[in-house]
C-alpha cells in the first residue's frame, strides 16, 4: 500500500526518483523557489519508502484559466513512475489533490494536459474534469485546459 504526503523542502531530492534533477536543473530551481514562497505544494506518493508518483498544487499561475485567488487552484506536474502506470496511482493522486484543494477552501481545480496523452485524459475525465476552458496549441503541441468544480 502507498501513502500520499506533502513533500517538505528538505526532502526535495526525493523527486530524483521521478525526474532527472540535474538535467532539469533550471526547472528544479523554479519548483524549489515556488515551494519556498508558498506558491507550490508538492505531494508525493510513496510505497515502501520509495517515491512512485508526484502531484503539485500551484496557487498563482498568472493565468486566470488556471488560478483565481481563493477560488481556483491548478493541479500541475502529475507524474507516475512508468512501471506503476495503469495501476490506479494516478487516479488516487488526482482524487487526493482534488480533496486537498477542497480542504484548503478552493471551489475549483484546473489543469492542462496534452491532447495526445490519452491515459491522463482518461484519468481526469473519470475524476470529473468536465469543463473545457481552452483548446489550442503552444510550442509543445496541442493541449486543453480543463476544470473541475469541487
């Protein structure tokens, strides 16, 4: 069985189980700055002491599709270890993050997902992300912004 907990900044290196933190040094510094400022909370799913998934809540994305102070929070960077995909871990993380957002007083949660990521789209649809906020493309490809009311 696994547990989902808030990752303290002192344990940031645990994310190395999911990300090549050296190759993503600039992004990792950004994530740490957001954690320090309180703009990002990182939650990890661990099994037998090993990190198998991560999901973050972002409070100010400077984009009202994603975040509205006191109303809407963004679910970002949901990652499940490859060998654990298709086993319900992503579904559990999504449910946990939605519940956590509700506990924190938010009435909505948003996310962005690539349109070619069928597995993630399926998880989010099952979780109730049923309002389309945006359908378009950026430099990384076609994606949608979805919303769930809590």
